[in-house]
C-alpha cells in the first residue's frame, strides 16, 4: 500500500472515530437527562406521599 492510501485510510478512521465519540456523547447526555428527570419525579412522588 502506498503512503497516500494509508494516509487516506487514517483520515477516514479519524473521522469515523470522531463520529462515534459524538454519537456516544449524545446518547450519554440523553441518558443523563432521562435519569435526572426520573429522579426528580421520584423525589416528588415520595415527598407528596408523606405530606
């Protein structure tokens, strides 16, 4: 394989890795927001159950 082909593949791999990282961050943020909202609603359920 020539050097330019390797460089092209490396650039594609770096771009793909960045896409994967971006998607992972999106999923983690959505999951974090979901967990927070569930905990907030759970807190209010408990608070009003004992009031």
